[in-house]
C-alpha cells in the first residue's frame, strides 16, 4: 500500500514552494533572492510560490516583496529567465494564518498543487508546534518538510522533533538545511581531500598538528536580537554549521559522494567527537562592547534593542573538539565564530607538524606548512618553504594559491534546488542533528553556571586581549 505522502515515480519534482514565515526577515533577505537566482538560471521551471504567515499582509504587500527580491536577478537574466521570474511574480499568493492552529495549515496545503515543499522560515519552537498540528493523512502526496538550523534547541527537543517529522514524512523527505554548506563548498572540500594522492597519506595525527575552523564576522547584531540573544555564537554557528565543516575535513573516504555514503561518513565522525573537560581550558566565550567597524559606530551589545544583559549571551565562542578515532586522536579541532570583529575571516586552517630535522646550513623561515581553505569565496592557499631568492641557503615562505569552483547560485538557491529536485545531499540527517547538540550541550550547561568567564572585546577588534592564539595553548 502506497502512503498518501509518497509521490508516484516520476513525480518527485516539487510543484509548489510554500514558505511559512513569508513576511519575516529570512524570507525577504535570503530565501526569495536565492529563489530568484535559481529561477533565472532555468532550474526551477513551472514552480509555484505561495507565502503564508501570521502577519496580515495584503496581496499588494506580498507582490511588492517578491518583486523587490527578484529585481536583482532579473537584471542579469536572459529572456527565458526574465519570463520565469515574471511568471512567478504574477502567479504568487500570500495567506495570513496561524500555522500552529489545528487544521489551518492542512487546509492551505489541501488546495496546493503537489508535491509541495513546506519551508519553515520560523523560530524552531514555532516550527515544532506547526508540525505537531499536522497529520500524515493531511499532507499532499510527496510533501517535503524544510527546516532551518539550528534544528530544535537541544538533544531532547531535536529527538522529539525528529519523531514528529518522521510521523509525517519519510526521512528522505525531510530537509534540515544548512545554507552555510553550499554544494560547491562541499564538493571542493571532498575533491581536495580525496582526489590528491599526495595529501591523503599525511591527512592524519602523524602529520597534522591542529585544524582551525574560523567564521569571524564584521557584522554586529543587525536587528536580530529576537533570535540571537537567545542563541549566541555557540548555538548559532558552531553547533549549526562549523561542526559539519569539521566532519567533512575529518571523514574517511566514502565509497561514493551519494547522500547515504557521505552522510554515513559525517555521522561517524560526529559520534566520535566531544569537547573535553575541563571546559575552562577547552572553551572560551566573550561579548562585544562598543567600538567601530569600517567607520560605523557599534553600540555595546547589551545596549542593543531587544537584548537582555542578564542572559550573558556570548557573541564570540571558541571550542576545542577532540575526535576519538585512530586517524585523529590527539589532534585538536578548534572551532571559532564571532560577531563585530575587525577582520572578516571565513576559513579552515590546517597546520602541519614541523619537519623532524632541518639540515644545518639553512637559514630563515622554519615554520610548519599550512593549508588554508577559504569559504565565500572558496579559495585554496598552501604555504611552503622554498629557497631564495638571493641567498639560496635562506628559506623563505611562498604561498601557492588557487580559486576553487564557485556556484552561480546563492547559498539559498543551492538549498532550494536540492529541495525541489529531492536531493538531500546538502540536508542534515536526523541522527547528525542530534549529535551536534550532544557535543555542545555540556558546554552550554557549564557556561550557564558561570564555570567559564564571559570575556569582553571592543567591536572592531580581533577579540579579547588576553585570549592566546589557540584554545589550550
């Protein structure tokens, strides 16, 4: 017997994209522009867009939002792309409703062309309530459920939400999206790791001293206090995104880059990962105070509208993760992310161990080789020591550089393409979402008790003055 929410073979492509929270910031700033670029590229033909939210918007307000978000993509589109954008603008609709009310969302879904992708551009607790208000039999055939990260608010809530979702659709119809990991970024890391014979034999504890994954932003709160002050840097970035990048850098070679083999490999790494106690030496946290960035005056975090100073929310977090496997035992993976920093830095930095012996007679640089993988734009830099120029006995540092493959789509366009086509490669599997929370929860509990002091740094600086270069060093 075929379940009602399983689409017949050959009918897997989504026909309708329903965005819940359509009047919110995420939809206007990221989702709609990503969709526009996808449409302009000709990769979402025939897709219908429907918005829904608790805000009582008119059809004109919604049309203006869609048009404004599509305008930039239309400038660079060909005739076919412009036609696709115009067609969606003309045929879109907005519905004001409480998605958590019994029967409200189900009634809306019943009138949409299936298969439908339901994008929850909502806070995690609202998404949970909306899903609980649904029933499997109420969903159109082939329905896909798309949820933003952070997925739930902890291990227990992630487990409960997974149970709720699996009661509605199969796992391969659940997209826990991670826009930070676009397809180009994932494939660039995997290609570098497994297509170069010279690299894989030294990609282990014998040759690598440490791995750092850094996402430092020069943006401050930017009006997101409603979400961010209840999350902080550890939940918002490290738990949600950087642990996944760490796993991609640490996995053993999968048999294929299909979603099952790749996601199995990622899950294996995360199950072996933990943040070692004592957390006073393996973790750090801080919050920005007033300062300036690029001529912009940034107020103290606690003075930002919507912030509760008593929460002690961190805007800069750094943790040292241990991966207890044969390959990585003893190698620290240092994950750091912060806001309102003077230097924008988005990269993975792999530091190799020093050579065991440098023959006497050489002078100059004798420091470990480093490999840098930049994210957005995706770049590669490899620092090596070479002779000269000038005195051939003097070693100097040279950097080999390359631009890695970039996608023509915006990150959310890549996410939506996977949702529409039914490719879960860029989605986080349920067990992996739970593991990410399991890794950080002991740290969150220790921070809540004040076991790790909350440092301070000026907005526009590189962080607290008393932070050493790396955690635990």
